């Protein structure tokens, strides 16, 4: 539920952004095993995390060593859909001296270097960067752009990334590493909705059941778009209010997965609210938003979502928000 900040308001505009996130993390040590693809050594084959969408699941991680370089090869179970709304984001953290007392301590290893790779389904906004820990500055230095040397499968079902051994101070003793792999679906892009207070007065109990909405007409209906997975595709958005609260209901085309065997599955919703109905005030990037609500639903704690409320404190173009409250 979202509190109405000024009861005299006649209308507001809400901008909604929704995404899904898969997180899979694992730690392993380089040990030679079966080599596949040719010239590579398999170093990890993670368990399936999310069977509902193969393009999100990492199938295997391989490594290849030459005299001067290391090559990482990340393979997925299926190609990415050809759209900027589908995103892979991967962090590969390396402890190259295998000493947790050096570098940045995280995931029980001392991270000396890491690779960050972001790829969209149509490859219109992708990057690959190598970062190295700077003990003098006690922070990370962007050491090298890896994108010019990165190889992508035509269908984006795998990535191949080389790094210079010298850049990471690699030694023949091997290294420890940790991978965090995220896959996103932007299930609805920025969408503008205008709602007049009092146009749909209802007493809503926030319990996840739609019965008290009656035969209300959706404030926004969305045409089928073939989102993969369909459980994340939004079909309709409803708005209603009573004397104190504004209510938002979001319907999807598929039944949400309630648990996954490994990793984390999140559903996220952003609602930016222009309470004075003026784009001359508030955050101009979202049509003068004065507040926003951020809701997150986690499969591991499905009955306990959280909603966070923020008030805009910036000058209009800077992204300065102050948290007002939070509630389950």
C-alpha cells in the first residue's frame, strides 16, 4: 500500500519499471577435469537454478591457459531472446595469490581482481571490464576494457573473455574465484499512468487476493508480448484508493514460481509518483516524480515481501532520494 502524501491532490502520474533477477553464486578452485569445448578445462557445472527459463541458467564455466593469457568461457543452457529487455550481468572475482589477507575480503576470499560483463539480448548495451584492487587507494581501479577482445556466440548462448596474466599477477599455482551471475527481464518499460483520486474508491485488504477489487476495470491493460518467462509478463495494472491509501494491483500472465533449488529469484517493482501533477517539480527524469515506492518479492520468503518509500530531495536532475519508511 502507498500512503497519499497530500489529501487535496486530484491526480498523480505513476511510472512503473519491473524486473526479474536471478542470482547464482559459487566458489571453486581451479582443478583440471574434462576439457570441453576444445582446449578448455571444465571448472564448474552448477546445478540448475531456474528451469522455467533456460537462457538465464549457466550451464558450465571453462578456462583455458596460454603463455600470456587466461580465457574464460561461460556457457548457458539456451540463447538469449533478441531484445534489449533481456540482460545478463556477471561478476567473476579472482583471488590470484590465494591469500585472503590481501585484496578485498569477500566471499571468504581475498579478491585481487574481478571481471564485470553485461550483455543485452540484442547486444545494444554491453560491456566487459577488468578491475584490480589498489591497496594504496583502498579501492578498485578500472584496469582494462575487455570488450574489444570478448567473443560472443551469434545467439549469445556463451561468452569467451581473455585476460592478460600480467594484469592480474597470475601464477602457476592457480587461483580461487567466485562468480555472481545475474539475469534480468525488464517486463515493462517506463509506462505513464494517470489516475484521478476518487475515480475508483474501494476498501482493499492487502492480502494478495483480488476479490475485494470486484469487477474493477484495469487502469492499464497490456498486450501479450511473449516475455520469457511468461510468469513475469504483466497483463494489467489496477489503481484504487480509499480515504487514506492508494492501492496498486499488478496481474501477470503466468503463475509465479514460489521456489528455486539454488540461487535467488526476485521480482521488483518501481512506482514513481508525481503527487502535485507537475513536471516542473520533483525528479524530471520520471515526469516530475516527488516520491517512489520500491517493492521486492523473493521466492525464498514469498509471503514476506518488502516495500520501501522514498521522497525526492534533489534539484530536479540529480538522483537524490531519502527513504521515508518501509513496510512488509
